[in-house]
C-alpha cells in the first residue's frame, strides 16, 4: 500500500516520484527539498474484517530552510488530514484500495537538521484502508 499512497500524493500535488517525492527510502542523491513516504509501526488489523488495515505512514519533509521545510510539510498535511473515501491509484493490476479516512496523528513536527544542515519535519498519518 505504500506505493499506492505515494502515487496518491503525487497525483494530488506537483511532487514527482523519484525527483522530490520518494517511496520507502530517500537516496543519498536526493535534492535538498524533498519528501519521503515511510511505513511505520502501529496501525491495526481486524480479524473479522480481513479486507481492512489501519496503515501507519510517516512523511518526512526536508529543505534548506526551516520555513520551507515547515511549509512543505504543512502543505502535505493540508492535503491529507481529514480526507475520506479516496480511491487509491491502482499500482498492482486487479488490486483496488480505498482510503476510508486519512488522519494525521499530530500536525507537522520539527525533528531537527540532517547531517548536511537541512531542516526536517515529520508527520505521521493513519490511513484506514480497505480492499474494494
């Protein structure tokens, strides 16, 4: 589902996968201003609802200045938080997912500077997803 979530973000923004939006990891060669979508622990599975999962996702936004990184993280937050009934892009043929709700755990949080002095903000989301 992480690929579908990353593609959904790309489809809804001007971010381009492999350029300023990355899925699963951020390469060393990534530009200064970018985002990475990561899977995190937590969420939930439901024995009686095998087609449902609460997928925990972390998005880290990075830029050369504090306020650019903050604004970028806030733009993704504004896009995702509170959305409901979103059809996820089909990445694997025949598998369709719907984000019943997308909820941020908190607003974007400053997590410091990386080894090259670029500023980073992190936001965690719960994507409540079901197979269609």
